[in-house]
């Protein structure tokens, strides 16, 4: 019984650790001075975090096809919004202040 409890608690702990590592990567990339890559990295990290949440917290592995399809459509819609945000950020031209 103890092995089953330990095994059941290991997966959530690994998912939490992965979320914390990605959070640390996000903080490091914010202060690293990567300028042009910062926006792409800042969008890629939440995509990975959302994938972890979809797999672990939403239990998509055990759900039916309709629930998986709904989650996929929602994630695809979020990806379109993220792509539009990225395109907007990359298309901006920095304007120096007039003084």
C-alpha cells in the first residue's frame, strides 16, 4: 500500500516541479536581456505550462474524445491569440522619446 501511495504522489510532485522550473526560466529570461527573443520565450514558456496543466490537472488522458476535442479547440484558439500578440509585438518599431 505504501508503494501505491508513494507512486500516486510522485506524478503531481513532478508536475509541480516542472511548473516551478518553467516559472524560474520565465523569471531568468525576463532579466537576461534577450531583447528580441524575450517575447518568443515569454510566450513559449506559458504554452509548455498550459500543456502540463492540460495533461495533469484536466486529466485529458482518461477523458472521452469530446472533452479532448474541446480542450484542443480551446488550446488552438489560445494559440491563434498568442500568435497575433507575438506578431503585434514583433511588428512594433521603437520610437525614441523626443528629448
